[in-house]
């Protein structure tokens, strides 16, 4: 089969969950499928195929479609109605997979796959980076198969769009193998770089649904705030969160870090007492697995997909209940037996997910064409 994967998001300067997903999709298929032919599609007027990220050998090739890099009025319409249909015809594309987005190209005789990561705008009325729900409705009618990252998202699709379950395939993500236990000296170097001198808890996330305010209040309400500091990897609304910390009397016990690279995040996972992730809503919740692979105990939410990913290998809390968050923090910070159990269960749980399994399931979707 001749399969085209839209890979333009790999060009973004700032890493995101969607970029991580697309990387995992492309590289897992590269490592696990030598039979199908893959074309990675990018958009640019200036850059050449060899400039683009992603594999460029064996059964993988890259094409740069001539579309201005900058946004312009109806750019997506132009791509879907003109650029991609012409490209599909010239390259004899049989399957098109869009790893993220709200539309599908206007073309027949091509098996169309769209990955939907979450429906946060409908489920929790999240207005940050608001999703284009009307376009979603049109895309869902035009596609052949919808890939989702959790059973939670599948049920959201059925509930809000009355979508046929037979057209939805749940394929779980996996954490990259880089997320693992490190040598202490590597961890110490990152702690020294950021002047982290006390035992610490870690949380990662910036957008409002990551529940940074709840994490701060939960930490402030815990006894652990006397002996531990809270390290927050956050690059938005820091002034707001600092004011909340000040109001709660823990401004000197919280350290904000921004623009961490992957290696530094892995080191901090390794170095923390526990990972605190009581998100209000997750389509999947990949940081849960990342922390588990680093042998880090996890506190996460009992809502959306978080229980689906964590299983019995994490402490689950109501993300809106500050007392529950505080109690969970205190448990992990004082009970070494519990902490060891969570680490062991987490390692076992993380092995249930992986990009190799992901690739095998994705090949089954493509085989439906």
C-alpha cells in the first residue's frame, strides 16, 4: 500500500503532545513496517525534503508540498481542496493519515484516517486553544476510520457525535525508551543547574486543564510542604500561579521552571519524590507512563483517561478535591513501602504500552483499506 502521513507538525519549534504522537507514529512504523510504502508530507515554499525531520530511506520518502509556511486566509481549505488531491493523484496515494487536525481533504478513492486526541472543548468546556467542533463533524463524516488514543475519547465521540463505534479504533501510545532510570550523577547535574537543593515533588504542564492551581493548593495543604519543595515545569501564567502560591503561604516552597528540554525532564522525573499530575482532563496522559518508566511514583486523576492509563499503579484523586491531592502527596512522602509498591507497579504497567504495539495496531487499520 502507498500510505501518506501528514508530518508538517514535526517542523514546529516547540514540542507538544501532538508532535510527540506524530514522531511516535512515523518512527514506530519505520521500525516495524518494511512492506508498505510511506510518504511523509510537509508544507513549505522554501525548505527541501532533506531539511525535514523524519526517516528518509528504505520505504520512507519525503515530499514538500508548495504551500506558504505562514498562515493565510483559507490555507487549510487550499491544502485540502487543491494541494492534497493533486498530490494523491500524482503519487497514486491509497491511504492518507492526518495525525491531528479538524478537516479531511476533498478526495475520493483514498482511504482517509484521522487521529482525534481528545474532545476537551465539549467535555469540560475548555476554552484554551478551542477546538473547531463544526469542522470535526464534517471530518468525521468524510473519513473512513478514526483513530483515538483512549477508550475515554472513543466514548466521548460516540456520546457527542453519535459516531458508529465500528469506525473508531483505540490505539494506545507508548512512552519513548529514553524515559528510564538514569545514573545519579546525571540527575544531580540537572538539579545543580536549576539550583534544586531540597527533596522535591514534580509536576509538568502549563495549560489550565493541567490543574496547576489545584496542585499548588494541594501542596500547600499537605504536611509535605514543610520538607519538600514543589518543582513546576510551566511556561504560562507564571505570575498568576506565583500569586496563588503567595496567597497559600508557599511561595518560597515552589520553584517554577520553563523551557526544559527532554533530557532535563527525564532527569527531574528520576530525581523527584513523586510526580503530581491531577489533570482535569486528558485524552491519554502520556506523562503518567513517562514517569512510571523513570521509576517514579505517580499521583493522577480519577477522571477522563487517567485511570485507563494508570490502572492500579498510581494514586488516583478527584482533581477538584484539594484535600485528596494533599493526602496523596503526604502518603507518598511519608510511606516508603507504598512508594516502593507504586514504583514496581508503575514499571509493570508501563510495559503494557509501547510504540511497537502501537505500530502493529496501526498497520491493522491501514490493512482495512
